[in-house]
C-alpha cells in the first residue's frame, strides 16, 4: 500500500523492462509512494515509486491603486497584474463595503479590471477583489474608493 494521497498513475507501460507512467495529482495531494507491480516474461516484481508533491499555490493578482471619483461618476481601476494561477482561475469576484453604496460595480475576470458607475453616496469605501483557483484557494486584494461630493476634486481637476 502506498503512502501518497490524491495521486494516480495511468498509462502504465512496460517496454522491455523500461516502465513509464503518467502521474497526476489532485488539489489535496500529498507526497509519499505509489505501489506498483511489474509483470513481464522474466517474472514479476513489486516496488514503491516515490512521489514528491508541491502544495497548490494561491492565484496571483496585482495590487490596485486607490481610486477617487465624484458622486454620480464612474471609474475604472486596473490591478498591477491580471489574475493568474498555476492551474486555472475559476472565478474573480468583487465586493464593496460598508453597506450603503448605491452605484454599480463589476470586475472583468480575465483582467481583474474593476469598474464603478453612478457612484453614490459620497464617502470612503473599500473594494475587495477575490481571485479563486480551480482548487478553491483564494487571493484577496483591497483598495480604497473615495467618492467626493465636490464638483472639483481634491487635486483641483474636474
């Protein structure tokens, strides 16, 4: 009996004593051994194939800059780098806090770009973007959104 979990060997071939196999690991696989038995015209033998599994890493997602917009306006905020993973990115979601924001908010999963529209009411909000991979592991990036009631923003531009 082997000690590796979540690991499977398929397409096992014995060609003149040279054994090959395709080894795959699932999201929760652990290192250990996989038992095998070889049968050929010279007889048979048993063995243990050592398997070293690297734990699944979380998806990557770049940092977002702070955003400033006026009441009723819109803004688009891009991360420093888009969502990526060593497997696949299963979902990218966006949320805003605290409760009470009445505008629109969305995220483009392929790029991580966040768009807010009809922003209201004025105040300081926190936007959270969550990228989740095919194994259910997540990375969260947060950034502030300031919605100003002033016609002229703090930096003097309209």
